């Protein structure tokens, strides 16, 4: 892509993942001035945001993982074919979030809905067949409804990689080229501000109205398209 192409002319490509970080939502709301698409026809990438979310806890980053069944991790396995494992039970992962965010201003308000979502869409046992794609879509729909955000169209067709606004790359989705503006986090008395976390972190602290209003200023996009 030529250097004379403006970011506002670029379609942002977003991977399917549960409760993605703020820069995912920044692009989803088309604050970059261009358009956005959610890609589903792509391979599952291990150790990425596609099956985990990063939050804050007292001693650093809390990594909440939704493991995919062993034997289903071939590099060419599509996201829509990835089956969730019951190795980490919904109660276990939810308890970790509850422990980390119990003191957050808005956590108790959203906890009943989120806990129900956890148990409804995550496998409770080995016979409970749940897909990673369905869980991700349910999480995205809940977040969009809560913050009154629009979800971009979901594309089942293969989409070519392009520019810094394609977040399917692991490092791009981790926010390596983005700048995250500070908001008050729960453990700032013990550690520096943590950028690139799941949008749940900001939601639990700011609430949906403030998060929606401040989203355009909380992340700064890359300035150039190569």
C-alpha cells in the first residue's frame, strides 16, 4: 500500500475475540475515519487475544484464558471450528475476575449479567460443546449493547492483510503500535498504568457512558500507512 494512502481511506480488519482491547473498539466505531470489518474466515492463532483477555490485578496483568481443545490446534483450523475446552471451568475464570475487580466502581452493577454470560457460553464439562467463535460473538454483542456501540459487519470471505489497521497480527492486536491514554485504574497505587487491556477494565472503572464518550481520546492510532 502506497505511502500516500490516508488512514481514513483504509478498512480496518478486526479479528474475532472475546472482550477485545480499546483499540479494537476504537476501530470498530470507525473513529479512524475509515470503515471496519470483523473477520471470521481466518485461522485460530494460539496465545493471542482470540482466546484470552488481559485485565489488571494487584500484582500486574491478569491473563484470563479460554483454552481450545487439544488436537484442535492445527495452524489451518478456522476460528469457527475451534472448540472450547472445559479444562478451565467458567466458575474458575469468573472468580479470577471477581477477585481482581470486586472493588471497581461499576463491577457489581455488571457482575450478574457477565457471570450469566460466562456460564451460558463456556463449557461446564467435556460433553458441553461450545465454540470459540460463538463465545466471542456473544461477548462482543454484550459489550456493544452495554456501551451502545455498533458492531461492524462480519465478513466470512477471506480478507487480505493491510496496513497497521489490520489487527489480526498478534503484535498489532496487543497494541504494539498504539498509544494508550491514562484513565484511573484500580491498582495505580501499586503499579504504573497498564495499556492495551480488555475494554472490560475501562468499563468496570469508568462505566458505559463515560467509556463511550472518552473512547476516541483513550487510544491514539498509528499515524502512517505503509
